[in-house]
């Protein structure tokens, strides 16, 4: 599907553009609004954990860099 859409896009390979009429021809499945809200709520709950994981990973890398080579 992606390659079909890309073939209909114009512009350079770095920045393709699709005409609005081209986009309107495609049926793009999306979950019902209630499901979208549930997904967004769950993502919002998980994002702080992602941030915390990033901090812990930075700390681990700093600790690893401070240890002598084996």
C-alpha cells in the first residue's frame, strides 16, 4: 500500500507531496473514537515510564563509561 501511495506522490525523494484529492480516494481504517481515546489514555500513562527508562539508560551508560575496560 505504501509503495502505491508513494508512486502517486510528487516532489523530490526527500519531501514527497500528495494532492488532497489523491488522499481522499483512500479508505484509511481508524479505530472507533472510544478506542482512540483508550489508546491515547494508555499512551499518556506509559510516557512517564519511557522518560524514566531513558534517564536510567543514561545513568547506566555513564556508569559503564566510568568503569575500566576489561
